[in-house]
C-alpha cells in the first residue's frame, strides 16, 4: 500500500544513454513533482504537474522531459545522460489548492559512469 | 532570491535530551513552512508544518516555532530517541506548492 512509488530504485548507466524513471501515487492527489537531491543532500525542485499540466519547470536542461499520462503518474525521461546527472531523484505528490505537505517516494539513485 | 539555510550541519545529543534544530529563511513572502525527516535510503517524511499566521504548533514530541520578525524557524524534539537520528530539513513556500528546501541538519542520538 505504498503511497508514492518510483521505479527503479537504483539505475546505473553510461554517459550518453537515455533512461526513464517512473512514479505512481495512490493518494488521489492532483499535483506531482520531481526533486533532485545531490551528493550534499540538497533537495531542489525540478518539475511540478497539476492535473497533468506542467506548472513548475525550474531551469532544468531540456534533456529532462517529464510526462504525466494521468494525475496518478509522473514519469521522468532523461536523454543523453551526463556525469552531473548522477543524483537521487525523488517523486512527490500533494493535494493542490491550499499549501499542503508533499508526500515523497523513496527515491531513485541514478549513477552515470 | 529565496534561500533557506540551517545553522548547524550536525547536532549530537544524548538519548532523552531535548533537541533543537534551527533554520533561517530569507523570503519574507513565505507563508508556509514545513519540517521533514529523512532516514538513510528513504524519501523525506513529513513531521510538522506551520502557516505564517501562527508562531507555534505542537505535535507528538515535536514543536515548531516561527519567528517572522527575524525569519527564523526551529524544530524542537522532546525526549530524543535513537530512532530520531536522521537528516532534518526545513522548507518554505510562498505559493504554487513550490517548496524550497534548506541544506539539512544531521541529528545523531547516542544511547
């Protein structure tokens, strides 16, 4: 009964490859997010979708393309992976409207070699 | 620009002590603040939140204090337990559900 689940948990790949991370939430929330956590544990928002519509895009390279097929899913596709993309990527969801806590998944550790 | 930071990167306490984790924020327009706990290998877990129209909010063993005058936020954990050991993040929002996170404080609780 995991609330926010992302797959895979670990992803090791070589520079130049294309990879995807999937996220699903069963909380009935209408807003989903992708956050990136670097090696110093700093968490930074990348994207936010509300009811499948992109509402936040934080100066992320266009090699990163989020896709939301429905409001319970938000996937992240990354083209031409670079060493600097190595990080832990977290998916989160919340109920839009009034400020509310984000519920996070357990992260996908991406290592680019 | 917006920034949220923490004064202490690591806080070491004895089991049973009270812990205080501090956070400074710079965006005076922020109206929602939240504390998260992150254990190793897991995602951030919600602890407690507070809106800018309040200056104190209590939960189970935790209290958040907000001082808007000096743009300061703190998390107090009563009777700290080894299971409280984790990295703690403050975050603030000024709307659009965009949470800006601080750099994190590691809490180490020794038995």
